[in-house]
C-alpha cells in the first residue's frame, strides 16, 4: 500500500514540476548590445549587403570653391548651409555657402598651430555630437615634411558649439604607440549605427601606404582595427548612400598606387572591406577629397588642387547615380 502511495506522490510531483516549467516565462535569446558586440557585428545587423554596384555620371564644377587654401572638409549644417573647412599656413580655416558651390571665407582661424606634434595642423573632419555640439578631428605634425619617416603625424580633437570657436581636447590616436609607424594622418570620421565613431585615416602600418581605421564608443578613446581598409590609396572621405559605405580616396604617388593619379571611390557593405577603386577622374596634383551628399542620388566631391605658380585651391566634381 505504501509503495502505491509513494508512487502516486512521485507521479504527482513530476506533473507539478512539468506544469511549473511550462508556465514559467521563457528566457529570450540575448540581444546584441554595443557593449558586447564587435563593431563589425553591429554594422552587419544594420547594413545589408547588396550585389548591385553604384555607377555615377561625373561633371566638373566650373571655377574653384576656395582659392589660397586646400585640404577641404565639407559639413552640412542643420539650417541647410554648407561650411567648408580648409587649410593654409595659418592653420584650419572655414568658409560658408548657401548652395555648396559659392563660398564666402569666414573671419578667424578655427584651429591654430601649436607646439610639438601640433606644430602643423590640417586635415579637419567633423561629427555632430549631443547637445548641439560638434567634434573636429584633425592631423597634428611636428614638421611640414610630407612623407612617413620625415615627420610624425598624430590625430587630435577639438569641440565646438557653433562650428567656429573650437576648444582643443587633446590626442586621440598616437601613431608612435598605435602600430601606425609614426604616421596617423588625414582623418575622416563617421558616426555608426549605435553611436560608435569610426575614423578612417592614412597609416604607415604593415610597412605600406594605405587607409586604416580605428573605432571608439565615446569619440575620445580609439582602438585600432586590424588590417588595412584600402591599400595604396590615401586621403579617405566616406559617405553613406542607401545601404552602402562609399569611400573616396586619392592616388597621389605611383610608387605605391596601382592606379593612375586621381580621385577614386570604392564600395562596402560593412565599412571594413571595400571593392576595387573606380575613377571619379584621373589627373595630377589632386588630393584630399571630401564628399557632400546633396540628395539620395547626388554627391559633390571636393578636393585640393595644386597648379604652380598658382596658389592651392579647392575644386569639385558633382556625381549623379545612374544605376
């Protein structure tokens, strides 16, 4: 009798355990968070790869955008105007435009040269940050020498509320310790889905001239990403078009580049692995592209142009997506 009673209790207990298990809420699978995900995992969730390759119809814009200045970066303001940051012997300056073609120089200097590794400052790029502010990243160098081994280039930042008066924040990428062989230069920064900031920049890592990248969760502390994004080309400028990352760059030295001198673009679905370069145009003495997205099918590429004995200038090409 006791045996049957204990058997009955055992069966009853098993039924209760099973019922409780079914009634308990099921644990949801862990979702990907910025803190736990790698940058490439975050991008892959929000950017789908597409097979179709972009094709542009390019037209040279007449005249110059800026004279007696070069190394442009264009930043579209919330009121629709376009501010062009550029460099000359005074440091980093700016000009303003209503149409993205005719620019009026603004008074004052945005970033002035300093001492040490900011003896020369140039190559600005900007991202918008909370509270209506913007952060500029720029190159600092200890001399005006233009090649790795002749000077040391590092990347710094400054912050501003109006895009005109900047407060320097300090060193962001130290090329002497980051694995870039003393050369982290010509930055171009973008904000990724989820708030991460990626800087593309010219590196001498892996003993080659090319474009590398670094990533940050707060825009201040950057970690170098493995590998080279684009070998041989320099002076990155990136824009998002639909679900693509489109990177513009320059071929300036045929000792390194596999393509003739000029301005090129490459595509990527994740911002890390890019296609082979396609020419915007080919020509000598052009460098440092910056790209303005006018609408979903139109971009304008600004770039520096040197034609001695004329002073440096900023010129542009406008491209329409044809497929």
